[in-house]
C-alpha cells in the first residue's frame, strides 16, 4: 500500500501545525512548505517528536518557481500527494481607496496565485488516481470585508471563488475541493483554537463522496 501524504503549504504555528498533527494522527506522511527555514525546522522537529514522518520543503510561495520545486520535491520524497492544504496568506494594512496596485499584487501572489499554482501542480496526479482532496484556509473577510484590510478581504474573496470553481470542475472526477472559512481571530485556548479548527479540515477530508461540502464557515 502506498503511503498517504498530506502537504501543508504555508506552514505556521497556528493552523498549519494543528492541521499537520491532525492528519499525522491518521497515518499521513507530512510535507511542510514555509519560507522561513529555521521555523520550518522547528515545526518539523516538533512533529517528528510526536512520531510522524515529515519532509521539509522551504519555499516562498509568492515565487512560482520555488513553489513548483517544493511541491515536486515533496512528491519525490514522500509519494503522491493525497491531500493538499493551502494555508499561506499575506496582508497589507490599507483601505481600498488608498491601496496601490503594486501592494495588492504582492498579496495576491500569496493569497490567490500560490493557491492556484499549488492546486494545478497536484491535480493531474489526483485525476489519474481519481482521488484527492484540496483544502484551503479561508477567512471571514471573504464574507464580511473590512475597510482597513482591503487587500486580504479581496484575496480571501477571490480564494473562495477559486475553491467554488475548482469544486464544481472536479467533483465528478473524485477530487474534493473545499475551504474552511474562519470567521474570527485564531487564538489558542479560545473557541478559535487552531486544534478545534483543524478538526474541520479533517471533517471535510473524511466526508464520503456524495456528501461533500465545499465550505465550512467556522464561527467558534
């Protein structure tokens, strides 16, 4: 039996680490992608102490060539990716009336373009196996945009539209595409504890065909 692999793009100490642990408990090999190599090593070390098999793949997701290399190396080292979790995001504090195109573009490279590239890299293999899950970390700003967080509001709304489009395209191909839209501030030991949110990622992945949801709006 081939090993099960979950690739987390945009690894961090919140959602990323909690989701990795959740899938690790289910026997998945874990691929971690993050820009900061020192932080990546810390996350990987913590997961290995828990007994999980972990691969480290440093990359800046805003640089397409680095993201492509990281995903390809993950499949080479760990095996075919069954679950992709795209958790990367970038923010720019600005009102829409003052937001420059250059600043918006920089955030969209992470919030939208990286998500599309990562998905396109793993979809062909999933199509050939007629199996796979693409999960994306959404945000409540997609539903309730805020004036001083215009760039992230736009990015999360666009990501939500991308998920909906991919879901309808790939549903009958055996690929489940969904987002966890987090409508609150992530903080441990609160209703928005990342461990609680990670359960929603697993819930989406574990849903049987015919019962797939495209979105869970998590409100704590």
